[in-house]
C-alpha cells in the first residue's frame, strides 16, 4: 500500500512539474483593478453589425468599461491566443482616446523563459492603432521570445481595432 501511495505521489509531482514553467499571472478581476483602480466596471457584450464584422473579423466582442462618476476611464479587452503551442491571455486596457493604457498577462502556458518582461511590455503603452505598432517599426523585438512579442503586438492591434469600431470618436459640438 505504501509503495502504491509513493508511486501516486511521485506521478503527481512529475506531472505537476510539467506545469511549473507555465503560470497563471492574474485573475481578470485583479488585472482590471490594476488598470482602473477605484473605477466601477461593467461587462459589455457587443454583437457586431455586418459592417463592423468586416473591420475586425469578429461577430461578438466582450469588453469591460471602467467609469468614475459616470465618466469613461477606459475599456479593457481580454484576448486569448496561442503563442507557440500553448495559450496566452492578455488584458489590453485602452484609454478613451484610443491609446493603450496597460497590458497585463492573465495566463501564459509557455515556458517562462518565453514570457515578455514588464520593461518590454511598457513600450506598448501609449501606442495607437497604426503602422508604428509593429515589430518592424516602434516596437523592439524580444530576443529569445519573438513569438511572444508578435502575439502581444497582434493582441494589442486587435484590442485597438475593437475599440475603434465600438467606441468611435464623438465629433465636438
């Protein structure tokens, strides 16, 4: 009986070691609180029109609006995608003016040596949707984690595109 228990424990430890390199970083709630401290958050579900679908290639988009005293502080999108062979989930928070406020990793299942450091992610902050948001323009490549870098840039571009479609600028009165 002890040998069976020891084998079971050893199996669990060995199987668990495979996940040791993958990590859950933050919950959605924690990521939203970091991006919008003190704000009231509201989950919004959007069913896009045919014209909107053509722009962003999505039929359905979920986002979180952050408000303080009814004033929009920003909108957050969660984007799940595959980096190499494993999923990553990012929160991309967008300002009311359409610039990236913050990016947080919610889930990263690849080995940690492929994770983007915070200092690298900082170069995405302040970016808008345009040609400069590219690894061939303003965003420096990430040595040893080029697929992670490209995935983060692509997720940022998707979030910004969703923001532009769902929150078009209001013309001044």
